[in-house]
C-alpha cells in the first residue's frame, strides 16, 4: 500500500496526539530548560543539503562550482574548492563572481521558454507543440534540403563551443554538409592572433599575476569581465597582500578609468588606440639604456638595438600617446627594474583598427624582462589532454558576419535556407549598421535552441528550448587554462524544471532520424555517452587528479571532483622573441567625441540582462543599476550644460542615434563618451525588456586591419543635449551617509 | 543536563588593499539571504536593500586641487553591519527586537520587530534596511529561496547577520554532531563561511572566531589591529571608531604608494 501525503499527515497527527496524552504525567525534561525566546527560525530548520560539483557557464571562463541542492531545488552556488581555475591555494576555497552567483536565477527565471514551440504561419503566433513534432519538423526540413542538394544552405550558429559539444557540432555539420559559425560579441580574435605571433601559441596563456612584482595592464579589464576574472581576482589578492613584506605594484593604462583601473597604484591615460605606441616607446627606453635582457633586446630589434626603435623616443611620441615623456620613462624603468614584471593587454586596446599592432607590441615587452614562461610572468597552457578536443569550435571573426549578412540579404552566392541558433544572440549584439536582423528575415526557416526568448529566438519559426547549464551534461576546457591540463565537467544538479531537452542530445537524435552517413558519423545514444567516451580516454591516461581501477569509479570520481586535471602536464614552450612591430595608428571616422563601449561587470555584453540580481548589481564606478547611461567628463558636461540625468542624444558617424542619461564622471577624460553594453533588449524576459539602450547599435562596423575582428572601440560620435532629463537609478545616495562623508545638500524651494 | 556551549566571538576583517570592488559579495549575499529583488523603483525611492554594499569614493590625488580628471582616483570600501559590541541600534529598540548575543553578534529578531525604524535611524553605518513592502517573487523564482533563512515580511527591519544560519549549521554539524571545535578549516570545508566571504575573489573579506587562537582573523589582528600591534605597518582601523561603537568588523587600510609624495593628510 502506498502511503499518500494526506494519509501520512493523518498518521503523524495521531501519533503526536498520543504523545500528548501519555506523556502528560510529568513535565518533559527539555521543558524545564528556559528556551531562549530570541531563537530565530534560523536556529530551527535542519534540512539536508546536497552539494554537486559542476562547471559555471555564465561566461566563457569555465570556473568550477558547487551547487547546493535541497529537496531537488538548486539554492546557492559556491566555488568548487578542488577546481584549479578559481581556486585560492592559501584560503583553500574557490571563488565566484557576481555573474556566477546569479546562475540559479537563470534556472528559475519566470520567463524561461517552457517547451518547444512552432510559429503558426497564419497568425505569426508561437504555439506549443511536442518534442516529437518539433524534431520531426526540423528533420523534415533538413532532409528535404539535403535531398535537394542544398545542405550547404544550412547554417548552425552557436557560441564558441569547447570540449565534446564542440566535437559533436563539428561532426554533425561535417556529416550533414552545412556550415558552423560561432558568434562572440566581444571577440578575442585579436588577442589569439597576438598570442600566436608573439609566443607561437594556439592557446591563450595563463597570467601569473599572483607572483609578479610589477604588472602593467593596457586596457584589459581583468578584474571585471576579461577572460577569467575570478582567477585574476584571486591572483590580484595575492599580488597585493599574499606575500610576506612584499606588495606587487599595478599600473593600468587606458583611455577611461575602468573598475579595474580604479584599483591601480598608477592609472595612466592614453589616447584611444595608442597603447601599442606607448609599449614601443617603453621598449625604446629599456633597450637604449641596456636594461633589457640582451638576447631578447637583440632579437626584438633585428640586432639593431635602440636604432630600430629610434622613432619612438618618449619626447617624440608622448604627445601622440597623450602622456608625458617623463611618465613613459618612469613606466619603462620600473617595468625593467621591478622584476618579475608582467605586461598584459586586451579589452579596448585590442578593439581598434590597429588592435593587433597594440597587442603584439604590448606582449613583446615581456621578453625584455625575461617574463616569458617564467614565474610571475606569462605561463603557457599545454594542448588539450585528448587530441582534437576543441577549445573554440567554429569561432569566426567579424568580417565573416559581414559576409554572411550580405549573403542573407542577396541570396548570393548561395542563399541560406535554414539557420539553427544556439547560445548566440547576434541580433542584439551585432552593430545595427550591419543590418543583420533585417537580412535574417530572408531566411525561410529559423530554429532556436535558446533557453530564454532573446532577440534572435524571437525571430525563430521553431523553438526547441535547451536545458540551462545546471540541468545538463557537459565538459569544458577552460580557456585560458591554469597552465596545466584541465577538463572540467558539468552535470545536471537538478531535474529539468521545464519541458526542455539537451542540445547535444537533440543533435544526436536529429542525426539518427536523418539516417545515412549522418547517423553513422554520430553513433551515440545521448550526449552523456559522448562525454563518457571522452572520459574513457582520460581514464586510460591513468594519471592526473583522478585515477581509478575501473572506468565507473573514474567517472564517479571526475563528477565528484568537478573535473580532471594533471598539474604535472604544464605548457613548457620557450618561444623566441620576434622583431617588434612597426608603429600603426588607429583609424577613426569623423565625430567630436570618441565612443568607448565597455562590458558591464554584471551584464557583460547582454547575456546577464535577464537576471534581476545582475540588473540590480551596481556598476562599481557609478553605482548605476537597471539602465544604460553615458559617462561624460566634467569639462565636456560644463561645455554642453549637462548635469546628471540630462538625456544626451548620441549620434554615431554612421547615422544611428541613441538617447541615454548623462553621468558626469569626475575621472572621465575630456572628449570621451563611455557607455556600458548589455541593455536595450527588445526581448529577453520581463527584467531585460525595454530597458536602457543597446550600445552595440551605435558601433561603426569597422574591423581590425589584419584579423578582421570587430573594432568596437573605433567609433566616433556627436553629442547633443536633448533638454529632457530623468533621475539615474543608482545605489549611491540610497543610504544616508552624512556620517561617512559629506552629503549633498538639496535645497527645497517653492514653485 | 545543560551543556556549556563553546565560546565564540565572530569577527570580520576587511582588507581594502585587496578589495577590487567587483560586487561578487553583494550578489552572493542576496542569493543566500532571500533579499527581495531590488527593482529600479527601489533604487529611485532609495529603498534598495544591500546588506553588504561597495561604497565608491572619489578622491583628489593632490587635495589642493579639485577632484577632476586627471587629478582623481576612486576608492572602494565594502560596508556591512559592523556587529558593534556597543551598538547604537540596540538601546533604542522599544521591543528588544535587536539585541546582543554572547557571540558578539548584533541580532535582529524578526518576530519581535514592530517596525519603528528607530534602530536604522540610530545606526551610524546605515546598514539597516526596512521592508517597505510585502516581499514578492515570481512563483518560479521562489524555488531558489534558502530554507534556512526567514523571508522578512512588510514592516520588518533587516540587516547583515554574518550569515547566522550558516553559523548555527556549523554549531549543529561541527560542534553538535561531530563534537569538534569550529575552526576556519572546518567552516571552509563545509561551505559555512558567510556567503560574501566564500565568494570574494580577492580574499578581501576574512571571517573567523576570535576565541580560536589559530584563526586567520586573529593572525591579521595581531599584525594590524592598533590595539594589539605597535608596528608602523599596522593597517587596521574600525570605521567611525571615535563613536565608541566597538565594531566587530576591522578594516585594513589601502596601501597607497603615492600618498607620501603629496602629504595628503598633512
């Protein structure tokens, strides 16, 4: 007999009553004690919690997490103390960031897509259908296109895929004959190319900030969203106070004071796009004074010494850079003397038409001080432990999206008949001037695997919602890794909350139903099987953090620990210095002000905008929340007669125009308008929709000269005071702080 | 038989030289403590609740000139309830909803609170937050709520508790079930350090027991607390110390290598 809930309660009630009757003869012992009447319910609840190791998917860093699950519901995310990427070796805990913490809100988001849907042709409405119907529709269309010999008109657009999901997508697209493109809004194409040219490396290196004595960062927001911010945050703590009687010095060089720059001992202004020239000038000082490593100085200058760099004498270039010759000299001398020293660059320094020049010049500096492959410098990552596992499957630079837009719009050379989107939202995050959204309307059939109804999914004809990362299997190769081999595992920590499926599983199912060579190429039954087949290769290596007598124990082991790593397998490359690049200046369009978009610390380029915790996370510098604002210097604000909250009309050189309230920022340099990315969603659930403006819309579709990546910091704008105003919602001023600092006095007058 | 509980004195040390202002602690706190969603209107009405917040100060590099580019720098400081031993919020509560427990915590008893807001008015650190509305979450988001933490209803005052639910869990599991002392290690291992401390990437927030001689807070205080250390390198201070509130949160000053050059506080 099954005990129903009602019956169970009835039985419980009966026995409780019995206890009262028979226990009534004397006062129970525990009632003699006077219970503290101040006991909070916090003292009373004793639920049992389970902790599952997994991998965070809120940004591409790939940190290890532990998820606290109570009664089948995910409650809280902490760092996985075992995981090498976000581990603090001194405190024995692993760390997380604001975005990682908010993962549970994605899982339980009220506006998640709850099941598959198909657009009704007559009404244009999305109507719920079953998974079988949805898959049959997709398979039917793929089969029809393949039979017509038009399989090359099928396009799969994803985020850059890593690990076995990347492998699966590669197999699928190859066997079907379609095309795969991975979209990355703030692409790291330039950095990858620079690392390849300077260090001959295919994988991004690890930055040993923790053991450096001197760090100079050119535009890289490594304490905000750049690459692996939690790892760098942990290292930054050690740089400052992790060593006995030694405190690392940190210089940030950039055209606007970022939250990362706010932490610098010395913040140096540089004109947008002039970071590389500053690096060359520093190299001149170091080489001409003989302070650099001899061999490196010789190789970097083609054996010509300071002569090779004679055009970059501080007194000659300081004006172009926007600083003083003394400052350049000071930076160069400190960088050469306070070893181990480390020069890193990225962010806006890479996002100019001369981005590759900037980054190659910056990273080459590390050779001069012997920091390449050394403690406190640049450490390299080894190749993945299993050959062929992708770290960024399908990643393409911005010009390919330009090309695709042209193809979508004209149908030439070949039309696109079907697009599948997964984890990518190019409709929001490509510059409006490109016309991607309009061109996409020409595609007869669009399929989306999105978890949330984002702008791209809103255009889809068929929606097959996938699990969130907390409900799905997966693996990941953190990029950049921690300097040694790591494969991180992701497991479902709760049962699917809605009627969603795994993207990997669906690829396999679709391949099976399509049959033929595709089914042969993908012989598995589920994505978990693919992962296990991959894990078996790790098991057979019989080394690293998990070794076991049999595969089942090995599999349990990697899931318990959240991954597999081998600290003995490090990247040991010893690349040789190559000649320093020759000066290249950035190119801008006309416009009075320089527009510097920046990734919001909580929303990044927009993926976090759906989550209310992240919307309510104050921007570190302005404390602004829930909206977009435009930072303007006090000088320009006076010139335009603008005060906080006045709406500015910002018009890009390509004619697109947005309005955003002004935030006169005391640290903003004149001539620069800085705006956060991430808002301006027309579709992404109740917390994101119709809020702020989409800064991507303003961008000029300019590309970096060689890599053809989007030069997102190369747009110029004009600014006009509209005369309208509203209050900026921000945390500053929310609490009365007259005791802590001077409070602004508001005079209330009549009328 | 009444067993005597081991003594604790909970203390937080905040190293501002490590803090990067990244807001991880702020979101971690909201995730752990069932704080209602701070909507845009809450910010506009200045009623947003952040038990821990990052304050950002603009400072002039050369104080004789205005703090404007390029003569300006920004500073971050995390502020949460300072768990004062001599708390100004406690004596003004007419119903004893806020009282001091024997572990150094300033405790808010929600079911005593009648919402006079005297305590918030009297708190020099402005870390007490009032529930002006009934707490509301969309149905599905309620699945995330932490069952160890009470949801505060309208008219109730709330504030940082040093994650008292985690401390009681530590008492139950580590002291109670296993009969061991609560140490830095055992709390870390069981994920029972306060949520902000667990998240803080730079390790700026350090939490521990001052009754445990081996705890990290004790080590840091020995080195930095001006009441214990006489070294010139001691960086410790308490916020608004001259009010004699005796906070249990000790801050370690930011190191600014350029400060001497301009004689900022001459």
